[in-house]
């Protein structure tokens, strides 16, 4: 036979055991547990990578701008060497030699006046002494022109060594140029040096042409004077008169 438990006792036991059953649920945890979320971690890593990439792009942009400023500064840097003084000195030396031309200078007015006085028609009334003096003056002018040409040639040859050294310096400056401005300035100075050399060549040609012109003018005037002297010699009573010449005496 089964014994039944009193109803009141059952209720009391249930009330006493209920707190014990709920104790694990209601009591606070001893320590907090960290929950790992892979999706959240991946999103954080992607965000950090994007931020780092933006920073790298900004750094690269700043580096490019700095390099651009450096290149602009190089392009605007002037050439530390100038050949202007040396070129001017060479030109001045050549001009001085041309300005020291003897008798007849490189002047249109002086040339016209000198040719009218010295190389014009031989006056019929001129004495023999005047003819000799005129011939001698023209000869001296011709010799002076030849001497002037030789002096100009010597001066230009003296500029060759200085020009060679200056050209080597400018070529070295051009090859070592750090920017466009320096390269351009070196090229311009090389062109200026070539212009100075062309000026020397023109000076030599002018001096040689002057000497040749004076020589030809002297030759032409001497021919005219020779005709006049022959005419005087052949004029009866004024030139040669025939006579008896005795070479040996008895």
C-alpha cells in the first residue's frame, strides 16, 4: 500500500528548495568572459588598412610636391660661371688693334679723303720731287696696312688659347647643369663665344682686305705716275736729249 505525503508538507518542501534551484541563475558571475567576433575583427582590420593607405597616399603626395619644388628650384638656379668678361676683353683687344690702323683708318670719310689726295689723278703740274714724295707716302701707307693686318692676325691668334679654355669650361658647366636654366645659360654663353670668334674672323678678313686694297691702289697710282713720268721724259726739250758719249779717252 502506498503512503501518501501530506499536501501541506509537499508545498513547504517546494518553497524551501526553490531558492536553491534558482541560485545558479540569480547569482553574479565570478568573472567576465570575452566574446570573439570574427566579423567585427575583420571590419576593424579593413578600416585600419584603408586609413593606413590614405596616410601613405598623403605622404606620397607630399613627397611628390617636395620633389616638384626641388626641381623647380633647380630649373631656376643660375649658372655659377659667366664668360661675359672674358668675351668682352677679347672683343676689346681686337677693336683696339683695328682702331690703331695706320694712315687710313676704317672710316668711310677718311678713306674717301685719302684716296682723293693720294690715289687720285696725278697732277700734270706736280714737280718731280712731289711725284717722288707722293709715291713714297703711298708705299708707306701700303706697308702700314700690311703691318696692321699682321697685328690683327696676331691678336686673334692670341685669343685662341683663351677661347679654347673658356669653351672647355662652358661645355663642362653645360654637362653638369642641375636645371634647365643653367643649361640654357651655358648654351647662350657658348653662342656668345662663337659670335666673338666670328668677330675675330671678320676683323682678320677686314684687315687683310684693307691691306690688299691699299696695295692695289698703290699699284694703280704707280702705273699712272709712271705714264706721266714717261710722257715728261719723252717730251722734247724736257726729257732726254741725244748727245755724243765718249767712253774712252785717247
